[in-house]
């Protein structure tokens, strides 16, 4: 990848608030921003997580013989 392509990708990620940056002398240091990534995970992955957790809890109850 060329340096210009990397700079363009980093600029797009910074606009989307997925990375942040700070200057350190002549260098520009980039850091991942976990907040929006976590929000995406909460929004998209959690809807699949809840039924799976219920199924595991049900399996645990059945295997341990706990009838409710």
C-alpha cells in the first residue's frame, strides 16, 4: 500500500470516529477508538447473544435437573 493510500484510509477512519490521533513531534500517532466499535457490537451482536444465553441456561437447568 502506498503512503498516500494509508493516509486516506486513516483520514476516513478518523472522520468515522473509529481512530483518533495526536501529534508527537513530527509524528502523527493513531489510536483505535473502542467506543463506536463497542456500540456496533452492542447493536448487532447482542441480538444474537440473548437467545443463545437463554438456550445455555435452559440446557444447564435440564442437565442439573433443576425444574422450574
